[in-house]
C-alpha cells in the first residue's frame, strides 16, 4: 500500500490556467506579459548596476532600494517559466516537485520584499527623526545584518510549506486557477486533512506580512508625529516628499495581496476572474 501511495504521489501533475479565452487570444495576451517582464528585469538590473557603480549612491536609502530590486528580480524570474509558458506555448502541465519549488520561491521573495519595505520605512523614520545620526545608525554592516535577518526569517517561515504539501495525497482533477503555484491553492487540491497546513499558512501570513504592515504603520505614525513638530512648512513638506515613493511601493505591494486574501477567505470561490487579475497584479506590478 505504501509503495502504491508513493508511486501515486510522485506522478502528480498539476494543470495551470490562464485568463479565459481562445488559444489565439493567449498569443495576444502574451505581448503585455512579455513587455512587463522585460521592463521589470531590465529596469531592476539597471538600478542595481547604477547603485553599484556610482559611489555617491552607496547610502542606506539606495542600498535598501537595491535589496528591493533583487527581490523583484527574484519574483519575476520565478514566475516567468509558467506564465509565459502558458500564453506562448500553451504548456499547462507542471509536476508536483516543480510546483512546490515555484511556490517556495514565490512566497520567499514576497516575504523578503515585505521585510525590505519595513526596513525602508525604518530608514525614512531615522532620516526624518534623527537626520544628524542617520549615517552612523544605518551603517553598511548593520544594513547587511538587517537584510540577512529578513532573508532568514522568511526562509524559516516558508521552508516547512513544501514539505507539508509533499506529504499529502492528490487524487482530484488538479487544475489550478492561476498560471503559477501558490500554497493556498495547491493545499486545496489535496485529499488529505489540510487543517495543520491551513493554520500554519495563516500563521506565516500574519507573522510576516501582518506584523510588517503593523510596524510600517507605527513607523509612519511616528514619522507624521515628527513632521508635524517641524515649524517650517517647507521643511515639513520636504520631509513628507521623501516618503511618497515608499508609500506608492507599499500600495502596489499590499493592496492586491490584501484584497486577494480577503476575497479568498470571505468570497468562498466568488469572483474567479477578479482573483486571477489580483494574483497577476500582486506578482507583476511591484517589480514593474
């Protein structure tokens, strides 16, 4: 019986889905996807090159920007094979091991990006609250340690997920509603008891993104408090302007992710097209 189960587990194949439409329509849809990937990869690579080669940009703000560019490159490269594979070549099949590897790296880079956005909020707070000690507080070695902690925290949280999913039996029509693998959807394909996985998945989401978002909110409360204490209107406006790009990045990253989580949890399978579009937005817009 064990041998039969092992054979069945190893032969699991998932079918990925794209946007509804005919095969010819998929070829046209592939054009904007290709365009977004080219812009994302070239743009973030150029950012890394400029920051590395220009000594005047070896400052905390630009180091954090480089971290963000690296995570965005990781997300883009992780999702390219399956998304473009569907729309260019109609390649829908993906093995269990490949699916688990993809979902591991997708969630890993998403969680790292959440941590980097938190570090950037901390960077803005130090720059506004204590500008004279900014360079002495955020030294390159300290920034490196903060980045390492962010990577390790994300890896420790995500690493159990593929191993837990690997233990399940998959005996349904394993058709995923997205063009890539994510934990929640692969988990629902299992015929086994998924309560532990469901609880752990929710815990990782709250402990990583939920906690990061709370700390970012507190950072901006303290930033706003500091800015309001500045007597000069021009200096107050200048201080707020330094946060605008970071706020835009926060909106692009968290809005699709939170909306998708709310629909999945409370929509009970409703709005399938909206879920697909939000899924693409959460993976493609931040790198773009």
